[in-house]
C-alpha cells in the first residue's frame, strides 16, 4: 500500500512547523530510509512573485523547516524552480525563500539552462527539456503547494515537477499538449522520468477558487507527506470533498503505474482526514474533460470554457499576452492600443489558461458560456 502522512499544523510559526515536518517524516519511516541519497534538490512551488500570505507559492517557513531537518541529517542541498514568468532567482527572493536559503548557505540551482532528455518509456512524449539543477542532483524533494487550478482542477504533488522543465519549454508543453487530458499524461511521464523521492505538501494555508495565482487563501491547517504523488493528490482531493476520479493526473497516474489513488490502496498515517476536511472548499467539483472537442472554430467561443478579462482590474501590463504559448497569440492589444485591455481571439485559444495563471492582478477569470453550461459541462 502507498502511505500518506497527515499532520495537523495551524500556523507558519517555525516552532510549530518544524516539529510537524519531523513528525511527518517519522510517520513515513524516517528521513534516512526515505532519502538515502546525499545530494538533494529542494523543489518548491515558485509559480510567480508573490507575498507568502497570498498562498501562491510554498511558504518560506515550510521551506526552512525542511532545510533544517535535512541539514541536521548531513545532506547537501540546493533549491530552485523555473517559474512561469520572470527570473527564477528574483522570484525566489520576492517569495521569501532566498532569505531563508542564504541564512542556511544553500545556493539556487541552475534553472536557466538544461538538456534535452530522452525518455523512451513515455506514454505521450519521449522527450523533455530538464533544468540542470534537476539533472545534477541525486534526488528531488518536491515541496508542493495545495491549490486549485483552472486547467486540471488542482495543482499539487504531480504537477509540481513541471518546474523542472526550464524556461519557455513549459509554454511549449502547453502548446504541444493543449487539453487537460494530454497535459496530465505528460505530467505523469515527467514524474516517472524524474522520480522524486519525497513529496511534502504545504496546506497550512491553501488556495481555493481562481487558482493557481488569482484564488483566495484558505486555512486548511495541514501538511501532507508521501513518496507517492498520486496518493498524496488523492488525499488532497478527499480533504476538499473532490472526487479523485475527476482529476486526470490521478487517474492516469495509477494507469501508468506512477502511484495509487484508491482509498483501499492508501494507508493514512497521523491525523484523520475527517478532522481536517473542508467540504466548503471552493473548487470545481466536475470531471476534467478534454476541451479538444472538434467544434468548428467559429463555435468554440460559444460553447467552451474561456478566460475572460475584468477590465476594471486589468492594468494593461501585457503579461497575459507574453504568457500565451500559441504561435499566433490568442489575445493582443487591438491596434496596439494599451488604453484598453487585451482582446481574445477565441478561435485561436487552446484553453490552457496560461494567461489567467500568470496575471499579477487577478484580472482574468474563467467563464462558461450558457450553451456550454446547458449541454457540455453539466
């Protein structure tokens, strides 16, 4: 059976978080049994520059507690991530992780360059562009964040490894695998290639609603631990009353032998799910479907879910345009006029929601047209 440790933790006070991290590791069998390697990459979620209180990224106190535990046990550490936008080290600084790493004398790994890695066992892709930091380490510890996501419903343990794909190659992945089904299969292939040794999910304060950047912080008071990312994400779903079968990375994760998701195949250690469950968590409780339905381009905007810009919140920064991965951008400033928000050409939009993900002002939401609500997304 796969094992997931659930540890209650109600604040980001280091004197509470550190013992919680210790307890989680002990429940799973101890740090040396879990991670026999010595040269470790700590891979937090550094999606974009954000105050830690916004629940966009892995909290620096969780990061610090993990560092302390691993250093006390003699491990050599580096850390880092490849964010969706901006310079990786600058994002780490703005999110509060660089100050922690500097105090513990841990350097930021090379996430600006990498190599093309062939993975012949891939179910949907045989090639990845992997950052040097991931390739140079003996083991990866994934420090994921508990959040919602417009494309895949949740972003957690399985999806966190996308940050090991460096630079604009992440955008290329969205263009190559434009719907949630193919994208999730790619994520499973990536995890099987990288083989992280351990997953620790920061759910002390999670994100609900319009995640993964524009949602709302919500207290969940929990840290999750596992060496099985599928099992961990399944427990995350159960904590928020979301059917794990709705999440393609979970379903394909078991089908492709990355991990297990069924209750009878997961041993829960530590605290009880029922004691920490949040049935009111704001998440879309409907199955993730492929949005590559083959509609004529002229009808796609009338039926499919789509990103929509709130003109009152938009500051006309153009980051959404830069984030769009398609070659002929799906949105642009009409006639180069930046006095108004960008406009979408929904015929070109692949519904990857990179624009919504990267918007720094929470100005982009995802809406379903009436016809889609009546007939497609029931």
